[in-house]
């Protein structure tokens, strides 16, 4: 693998062909074990040494059994050395047998990789309400080799209705060290036949204390994974996991200081990139929509408004139809629940100023329509109420979204 | 007009061919004044005597100028004698000129109908951000005769993308009186080219005090108009208006007592029927979805959960596809924000039991699919957490929703 690092001090650089195996000491792979008809459906990540682990989970109250098992592993001593993931079956709403199967999956992968069970996380995504075909998974795990370095197969094995794999890798070079953070993800598309899951996996060789790793992940998630919406539904299996194995060799970062800020910056770029890739690959999506809200009194206000606009079915269909239908954006602004001064609102679609001081300005309809032909659509709102900002990402709503989600589960 | 009243004491009876002109002393009409290309776009309601008026308005912070004018009228002395409505232009985001035009519309209708300006409400629905063609409205109002009794033309004149008119009429016969409550409405479809409005108009000849009229409307709206969702967007012009002119001749009802309960029951039936008609006529809708939540700890909990399920894009597309995809319903239950005991949930799609004690039961897929061929789909959830219930209404999400809302504004 060709790794391009532009040696520039203290700056995260994208590694074009990097992936979750690029940070030192990580391997990964994926294979087909028979849950899906043809495509890969079993993936794993392995670290040579135990890695400090942090995770955020779905807020859906129906949390799937594998989530319980993974939480148990992570909470034992804040570390993981392996992750086993299947797609095609979410092992959700599966009761006691589902929980037994999740434990079984952990047990067999731990055995295969010579790890303690508590050092393994288990993740499932796919059909809800059906029991895991555990025998197929057992057979699949049998053929895993943790020496394999095949991140692309891992990226493929976690997909459901996604149309492309999602990954990013960053490096930062200091005087005597190279640090790497990388990520893979699958989108929140809804698998045939039932709901699926948004999953994110981040590996890094940075040596960092568990507490501030969890803090960074929580803060970054608020601004990235929690700012995307495809259809407003939150699945039962959503999870983002960070593994930091310390093999870059730095003295452990333990403080909320400059090094923390540097780490958080890298993690932010990774998570933001994965979030955008997920939004761009929303079911039936033809465009990525980015809504930036400026001039809010609080970050929370800006976040709520940005998510309300990007989540509006009417805004989404207008973008699909390449229609500069600003009335719908204004309407979403008005019903977000956040108090605004309607007479101070400024709105731009791309470079085109549409509303100023709450009133439509005369704009060139052709220029706006032409802008909406792009693949990435930026909507900017200024509230003139303060200095806080937020950005949210989503996708348009197309015929294909309806087609994909209305289809029979045959 | 043939009015069928089955004389049964103290019970509201539907009057099949009744409408908002059936209550004593009300007239109404509609005509084409040229805002739309061909269809009727100007409607009015007139009462022989001033009617006690109550109203509820959109919670969208961008409230259109006509709403301000109507509020001013109603707040003057809690009474109205006339209502003038145009469709095709919402007079919203139109600033000072928009407000002037709304006043002008009130002034000319008041003059034509020989009313005080403060006894007239003004309502607009249609395109946002364009100024009213006030000259066309002035010319249209010129040709209005308040002697006309043509509720059907009124129902037509208020429509935007609705595919059918919406109305209901109830009567109640007591020993020596006949009371009538009737309603008309237009749906929350989104007009070509921009957002439209949910509007409801209720007329009654009951003599009732303003305070309890407003109280009844507010309470009933919570359980009816506020429990429907087509696409989760709330327009800038939404409004429900009740006019009670007292011409039934009863001694004024002033108390929260038996008579109030009787009135509220009638108003509830009227508003629920209009709400269901609006949901059924959601853009592109092929089915009405009714979600009932039982066994909640509070009414609020039940309402939030019912609306979350009926508003889920994934549930809506599954119903469109006639797919008994219960996982999506369970998922919506889990992310509504209301705390539930996931192990106690019971779920039925029509007569088919799907989930009990939070676990899927084996059910006949064919029976469920066959049920989903119906035009009205009932989903019932039992939380087993208390005794409160709520019902919400919505519609499925079809290709036509995308087609209607993605189309260019040409």
C-alpha cells in the first residue's frame, strides 16, 4: 500500500489509499459466510495489543443483544483487541436466544483469535426480528485468519443497502512520530427486508487515556454522526467504536490539552468524512445536502435548525427536483422549535442570496436552478442572533427511496 | 337540500348532505377571480348575525400577514360575521405590502357585506413569497353576493393540491331544539409551486360563550388536527376557525358542564372527520393510516408515540408497498423519546398480532399482506404502562409524493 505523507508539522494529512489497517498493529478482513446470498457478510478487526476503546450507541430503546454484549466487553476494562461484525441479520428483537447467540459469536471469535472474551466486541446489522444463523457464523469464524490485512473486504462485509464502501485515513507527522487515524462505516440505508444500522469503526495507533478518548468521541459524534439524517429513523443497532492501540509509541495522552485538541481535530475530520459519505449514500440519494446555520445564540439552536431543514421531506424533494423552492426552507426554519427573529433571517442556496432580513430578494431563478444541478448542495442560513454555528448533512428524497423501501420482503 | 335527522335524544347524527351552510343563518360561496389559472380561488362565509369566534393558529414562527389581521379581528370582541379566503397565494413572507394587502382584503369584503372590518377574518393559502394580486381579489369580491348558499363552491375555492373537497355536518335534536355543527377543510398538501396550508372552518348555530368555545376548540384540536401528519412540515398559514352564531336559539352555554361536554363531543366528531379526510388526501396518498396507542402512562406519551409511528418515512413506505414490515414500527416506538418497557410491548397490524411482550410472534405473513391491501390501515400498540390512549392519522408515502413535490415551479 502506497502511503503518501506530506511532511508538514502538526497537520493532519489525508492518506489517499489508507484504511483501518494503516494505523500500526491493526489487521482486518471480511468474507462470505452465508447470511446474505452472495455478498460478504462477516468482518473483523484485530489489534496486536489491547486497544483503549470508546463507543457511542443508538438512543433507540430497543437495543439489540450484540450491543449489550459489546457494552459489557468495553465496560470490563475500557479495552478491546478484536471486533466481529456480521451483516444481513441485526440480531434485534430476538430475546434470550438472541443474547445467547451474541455471546456465542463473541466466544468463538475470541477463541479463534486467542483473545479474552471481554476483549471482543460483537456487532450485527441487517434484518430485525429473525434469529442469527449462528452455525453459519461459527463456520465463517473458523476460516478467519487475523494475519490478513484486507480492510477493503471488511468495508464490504459490513454493508447492507449501501452502494459504495466508506473509508478515510489521516496521518500527522511530528518531529519523531507518525500518528494515524482511520475509519470505515456503513450507512443508515434500510436493508431488504427490514431496518439496518449506521455503524462507524475508527482505528488509531495513538496512545491515549480511555477517559479522554471517550470524551473526544462523544464531542465529535455530536457534531458529525449526530448531524446526519437520511429519513429521521434511528435504528436499534447504531454504534460508533474507536480503538486506540498506542503503537505509535507516544507517551500516553491523558489531559484535555494541546495534544487532546490535535487528536480531537483528527477524529473530527475522520468522523465528518464518514458522516458525509453515509449521507451521500442515503437510500435513493442523488445529492448530498449540507445545511450550515450561522449566527445562532447557542450551538444547540444551530444544530436543531440545521437538522430540521436537512430533514424536511419538502426540502429534500425540492433538491431532488432541482427546484430553488426557498419557501420550504423558510417554513422549516419557522417550525424547528427554536425561537428566531423572522425579520433578521438571511438565506443562501449555494452562492445565490434568496432571503435577506426575512424577506425574499429578487434573484436569478436560472442561476439557482443551475446551482442545484450540482452533486453537493449547500444551504446557508444566518440568524443574526449570536455567534454560534452548526452544520448538518442529509440527502435528497427520490423515487428510488420509495422504491427501495416499499418493496416486498420477498 | 335534504337533511336527514334521526330523532334520537342527545346524540349527534351525521347529516349526509349537510355542510357549513346547514347551521341556521350561515351562507357561503366561492368563485374564480384569476389567482389560479382556472379553478375557483376566492371563497367566503357569512353569518346573518355576529358569531362568537374561536381560532387556533400555526405554531410556525413565520406567520403570514392575513393571520395577523384575522387575530386582530377576533381579538377585538371575540366575534366574526364574515370570512374571506383566497387560494393560490399564501400572502406569506410578503412584508409590509403583504400586511397592507391583507387589510385591504378585509376592508373590501367588509364593505361589500356591510360589516365592520373587525367582524371579518382574512385567510390566504398557496404560493409563499409572492405578493397577492390584490386587484384580482378586489374585482372578485365585487361580484360576491352574501345571499348565495353554495357551500360546495366554498369547499372548492379553498383547495390547493387537494384531490377532493372535505366536509361534514352533524345535528343533535333535543326536546325543543335542533343544533347543527358543520365543517369544511383543505389539506396540508404542498401546492405547486410552494407550501400550502391546513385550514379548517367550523360553523354552528349553538349559542355558546367565547371562553368555553375557545377552550373546546383548543382541547379538540390537540386530539384531532394536531394528531395528523402528512410529511411533518408545518406551514406558515395553518388555522382552524369556529363561528358560533347562536341562531339555534338556546340560552347561552357558559359553563364547563353537561352541555359543554355535548358540544365538545360534536366538535370532536367534526374535527376528527376533517382531520381524517385531510390525512387521507395527503399528497400522493393511497391509504389512510391510523395508529392507536393504548396503555400509556400519560396522554402526552401516547400522542408522541402515535405521531412518531405515523410520521416515520419507513412505516409510510412499507404501508405503500403493502409490506407488514413490523420492525420499522418497533423501531419508531423505540426512538420516539418516550420511555417504554420494551419487554411489554404488544403490536397489531389490523387484526394480526405481530409482537407480544416485546418479541415477534409467529404470524401468517399472507394474512398481514392481505390486510394491507385495505384503504384504511390500523396499527395498534399497547405499552402496558397505564390507561391513557391516543390516536394519530397519516398517509402512506408513494412515488406520487416525490413526483408532486420534486416538480419544477414552471
